[in-house]
């Protein structure tokens, strides 16, 4: 809780959300202290990931314990002391674990007509938390940048991309500037029907 309070007390206006996609994660502003950096899962194993202010591991505990990316993932989580780690609940053996405020966030977005149905992946959870914190005065992000997130169409990403897109657009509606790099798979923007159609 102390680490969580310290990150908020910095009062940064810019938030970098960093995923795994090799297309652009290295371009995240790790060295710029004007930015909060949030990342997730086993991103510590990626070359160039040099800093984080908050960490996210939003999976059921069984998946965390048997990570396919790093067999020592759970041990890494247990050893951390520098930043809060948002999880589905607090775990005594992971001292920095913080319960993700799911009920509060679902309730908040239910009032806006979406509730939990668009919390389809960890990146959506991260954006939703930033928007909720701004709405409740806990943080005041004015700019959110997305690095290392592609979600190319197909497979599980077809479902997950909807959630990302929902919270991405909601940030815009709420007056927060949010962007992603043109080099990522998220650069695609839908074209309004029927003005432009495939030949």
C-alpha cells in the first residue's frame, strides 16, 4: 500500500502502458521520469525493460505459478519490493501484491453502460484503472501512451481487442489523450460504412 501511495504521490500526468510486442515495446519512455510506466506478467524478461512504477499480473493463481514464459515467475513476484503488483487478490507470500479494485471499477463503468463486459485482457484492466483513478481523483493522467501491444486479428486477440478498443475510445471521450504507435498492430482504425468499401 505504501508503494502504491508513493507512485500516486508523484503526480505524473503521463502514463506509459507497456506490453510484450516486439514491434515497439523498446520505444517506451523508460528513461523519462515525466512518465509513469505500467507493465505486466513476465515483461521483466524482455531486453530493455528497465523500469516500472506499477506491475500487473491479472491471472488466476494457477496460471501465475506455471508460467510458460518463465518457470521462476512466481519467485520473481515474491522477491519484488519496489512497486505494487496488481493481482486478482492479495497474496501473503507476494508482499507487494495489491488486489485489483475490480468491484469498484465494474460499478463505475456499469454507470456508463459497460460494466465488466469489456475487461477482456490485462491491457484493458490497466486502462480501466487509469480512467477510474482519474474519475475518483486518485491520479490525474492527461496522456496515455501504449507501447508493445499489437493484438493482431485472430485467435484470442479477436475477443481481447474489443475490450482494448472500448477503453481506448472511452479515454478519448473522457478527454484523455491516448495513442499507440503506427508500427503496432493497433494502428488500424475502422472505416465508417458505407463511405469507403473494398473494391
